[in-house]
């Protein structure tokens, strides 16, 4: 892969991270409420002297530009700050909650993207038939149903049909692998099914376009079987928009994961961020959102590489 192509993508991603860091830094400070007053608590007499003393101790008395430069400089060296409430490095608190969110995202993405390809191909092969219409209706319904509502319905249905099945809370995989997978199944389905519906429609459209191309007609004229024509010749070109959408979906999945974690009482990164916003824990919020952004950028960089590998014309 050309070095110039890699360098251009790396520069673009660095600019995105820099811009997001500024936006996150400023938007967090626009949240109503004084973090210092919240830290002092309702049972403490809040005086201007105490506010000024605590604000100076946590560095919130400096100008915004100086606060950003100090934070960005430390972040570049790997120091993302210290929690205003616990006094622990925010990296430790994020690491303690990151595993749950990553497992949820990976299971949801595997479910949604993994089943979308065969489902989309099946809809393309039976185009216009009763099965195609039924699948399209199901996918439209899947796209319009919010993940949190689907999760609530699943919990209620499971409580009625299988009351003994664990659906809330979390158990570490190392401690109880089966219990972990049981508790992660429903949230993964709630988060992954809308993705499956969206991506399968995309694959169907791309497959129909690919199946109408001249090279497919030529392959059929040579006597190749329909299964080989669909999965070996047409599918590769149909995967180009699919790969791009998977990368974008992986980033936006986090937004749904925040709500789904609340529904299923999962101690993940989304739940940590929601709590930090309520506490006005600026260092923790900044670090968590920055890490999520970097993860989103890395995923899109990987998608660019896969796209270039599938279609060499992208590198030119």
C-alpha cells in the first residue's frame, strides 16, 4: 500500500482528533452547574473562599486556553488527568469499565454485520418474491425500533417466558463464562438487531446493482452456478459500501451502548460517562470521550485500509 496514501489518512485522522478535543473541552464546560460547588456538597458551607481554594487546587481558576493547553500537553504524554472525586487517574477508572463496553460492541457488531451479508444476499436472490417482501418489512421495522425500547421488551418477554434466565447485571467472563454470555446476550441483540436490519438492506441494494453488471452476465453465460456467481463474483463488489458502513456503524454503536447499558444495568463506559456528567467530573468526561473518539478514528482508518485492499482504485 502506498506510503503517501497512508500518510494522508493519518494526517486527516490527527486533524479530526485535534478538532474533537477542542469541541469536547469547550462543550463540557458549557454544562450547567459548578463542578466545584457540587464537590463541596450540600452539607458543607459554601463560601467564596472555599470555592476559590478548591477551584485553584483542581486548576479550574486558569483561563480556558491555558486549561486546554495543559490538558492537551499531558494527554499527549499519556496523562489524561485525575478524577475530581476519587483522586485516581482517570485511565484506571476507564480501564475498569471499558471491557464491558467493548464486549457489548463486539458482540453486537458481530451479530449485526455477520448476519447482514447472508441476509442481504438472500433478499437479492429472491427479489420480488414473497420472502423478499417479508424480509424487507422486517428490516424496516428493525431500523425504526429504538435499541432501548427493544431491550425493555426483551426483558419483559424473558421475565414472562423464562423467569430464571439472567438478563440484568454483569458477571466477568473470567469468573463465569456462561453467566457472562447469558447476561450479554440480550443487550447485544437489542443493540445488534437494528444494525442487522440496516446493513442487510444495504447489502441487498449493492448485490442487486452488482448482479446487473456485465461481468455477472458473462459469468452466467459461461455456465457458472448461481451460488458461485452470487458469492464469488458479485459479493466482492457489493462489499465495498458494506465495509464503509460497518466502520461508521461501529462508531455510532457507542451512542446506543450508553442507553442499553442503563437498561440492562451494565457497568460499562457509557454508564461511567453518564455518572461523570452528573458529577461534573471534567477530567473523566474529557478522557472518556477522547478515548471513544480515538477508537472511532482508528476504526475508520482500518476501514479505509480494508477499502483500499478490496478496491485498489481507491489508493490512486
